[in-house]
């Protein structure tokens, strides 16, 4: 009798490599997500229940910080101020962004497509820099606009930038650009045949716009409103700089005060941070629910018609003028004021040639001023490059994962989007003073904080790039015996090159102008350019701060010009929005 022996069935070596690779990197990715995101969030809540500062051996568990944070009348007023400022800015930004988006997407205004690129530039300018520029223009006594109106019309103060209206002005000019992008995309995606059918049924242009167009883009309007609300709520520089004189406090400025102004109170800052976290969390949940329900408003599926273009007739050039006016007021006028003011010895409404000097710039050539510039360039160029590949690789893992780890990493990636920057920074303070990892006070804590801060943005952009790549390519690489790393290097990366450049450009800008995270974590050797600007402003040396702001914004403009001129970064960002 013959004996039939069983043969051991095994996967090809390439298949085993891919399975082992998936297990190893999934575990590693979860560990990275924990270190970057979960740990600071957990330590934030831990710190809010402590009676002393991080590392204080005498500290005990207490509910006192939460009781104070949620019952103190001063903090309650800061909460109401936060909601009022956020809602006002979000509403006005949506209205202005809708008008600009409609002109670009749905009219025959001349030059609208060329101007569309410039309309997203305000997003690339730091809120701190913009605040400083408008101080030069609208400060009550020495602002250029107020000084001109005083001399010509005898009006003492046309507009006081150190007021609630001043905060709204600066934030609206910034976030109108943010609102423009998704609304423009939504308007451009509407099937023009629906509007044509409405007109054929006898509806007027106003009725069509109100009953059809507005309803079709409503999910985008609501979603964008909530996002702007969250971003304004967590904004730290604008209300802190402009509201300090009048006593206007928001939750973000309260957190800064509790962390930085002696006597500091990090546990209370952590507890107040949870209030800001709840605002961001609720807003994000609503935003995602609206976005998920927006599929019922889809008007282009399969064969679709082009968006209908409105003929403006004699108003064509007026519409173009609106676009030009927004760009002039949000970018050109503030930047011109910065440059002009940076050459003055001191801020004054009475100008003379004797007041002009180069000292503000020559001081920036000293070593103590070159350290912040070096650190900002290092974080923007090198760390931005490393972060780009980390986000690309993490998005690749999420895409490949077929088990619970992929879904878990996807949800964890949302956490930094929910966590306001100051709250994240407070979490990092508690985490890396408590943990036996000696990076607090070094450049490495800024590296981790920056990567964490923009983790959600980077993952979303990378995943959007992967959508265009078929799984068949990686499967073909696997069938030919290529290892996972080689398939990623030789197949994926060449296709992703434009996306990598686009993500790196945006990260360079974000890292280079980041202030909210840095203000909590820096020391004299890890100071960045925005911190140098902040210190000059805090010391009352406005003209020196103007010079730093010019260097910061000019560097960003140069990078934007180079990447857009050679690679069309701004155009691709707008088209892929």
C-alpha cells in the first residue's frame, strides 16, 4: 500500500513578506499614533485633575480645577466671548466667501480664473503677522489710516483695531479665503441643467438661486461654517494681542495667561483646555455628520452638464473689482504697511525722512536673531519633508489595512483636527515633563508637536492623492516578487511626486509660521521667527516686530512663488479642493 504524504502548503516568499510587513508596520503605526496623539490627550486630562504643576511631587488628585473652570464667572465670560467671536467671524466669512466663490465659479467676470489663485494667499499669512499689519494701519493714535483721516477730515479715530470689531476684521479677511475654496468647488460642481430646468418652469434668477443653488450648496456652507467656528475658537494670537487692553478674553487667551503669566497655573490651563476641546469636538462631529449626509445633494453622477455661467453684462468689471478689492485689502495693503513701518525708528503719525532707518533689519543679522530664523527654516524645510513622507506612509498603511487597525488609525488621525493648538501644546507640556523622555526644552519636542499638530491635515491630503492610484499597481508589484518597501518606493512614490511637493509646500508654510504650539514649548535655543516677533511685540518694540514680520511673510511668498511658478502648487491646491 502506498502512502500519500501531505505536502505542506505555503505562501510564496513575496506573499509572506507582504503579510509580515502589514503586521509589523500596523503595530508600528499604532505605536506612532499613540506617542503623537493619544499620550498628550491623556496627559491633558490627567493634568487637569492635579493640584500642582507637572513634576510637582506634592501634587494630589483634585476636582478643584474643573470646578473653577466650569463655574468661575471670568472663565464663563471668556467662553461666551469665544462663542460670540467665532459665530460672528464664521457667518461673515461664509457670506463674503460665497460672493467671491460665486463670482469666480459662476460668472463671466474677466480675469476671475487668474485671480482665483491669489484669493487663497491670505490663508498662507500668519494671523500674528496680519494682526501686526493692521495695527500699523488702524492703531488709534499712530495707525496710518486713522492719521490720514485725522489730518484730512478731523476725525480722531475712524476705526480702533484694539476692539471686538478689529478682531472680527482681521479674522474675517483671513477666513474668507478659507470659505472661498470649498464653496467655489461646490458651486462649480452643480449641474447647470438643473438651473436651466428651473428657468424653463418660470422661476426668476433669485428664486432659482434661493430655492435650488443655495440648497444644493447648503451642506458645504454649514460644514465650512462649523470649521471656521472651531478655528476661530482656538485662535490665540488675535484676541490675545487685540483684546488685552480692553480686557476681552477668550478661552484660548485664558489658557495662554494661565500657562505663561506668573503665577502660572498649568492644571487650571489644562481644565480650561478641556472646555475648548469640547467646542472643537462637538463642532467636528456636526461637521462630519453634515458632510456624510451631503451625498443626497449630489448633482453630478456619470453624465453631467457644465455649471451655468451668469452673464453680468455691464457689471462684469465691477465683479472683477470685488475680487481685486479683497486681494488688495487682505494681502497688498497690510503687507505694504508692514514693509513701510519696518523702516521707521518708532511708530508715529508724523512722518519725516529722519525717522527712516535700517536698524530694524541690521539687528536681525545678529546671532541671537539668526537662531530663530535657522530654527524656522530647519523645521519648515527638513521636518516638513520628513513629516510629508510620514503622512504619505501612514496614509498608505491605512489604505492597505483590511482589519481594525486601519479604521483605528483613520479615527486617531482626526484627533489633532479636534484638538486646538494651545490645548495640544498644554498636553505636550504635561506629557514630556512626566515621562522619562528627555526632549522637553529641546528642538525635538517642537518636531513632535508640529508633526502632531498637522497630522490630520497631512493624512487627509495624502489619502486624497492615493484615491487616484489603483490597487492593481501594488498587486502587480507583489506578483512580480517585489517587497512592500520596494513597491512603495518604485511604484507609489513616483506617481505621488506632485502630491508630495504640494503637501511639503503647505507644511513648510504651516511649520514656518506656527506660533500657538511653539509659544508653550520653546526655550532660548529653540526660539523660532514667530516667537521672535511675539517677543518684540510684547516688549513694545513695534518697528522691530514689523521687520521680523516682513522677513517671515517674504520667505513664505518666495516659497509660494517658486513652487507655484514651476509646479503650479496654488492652482493644483485650488483644483483638488
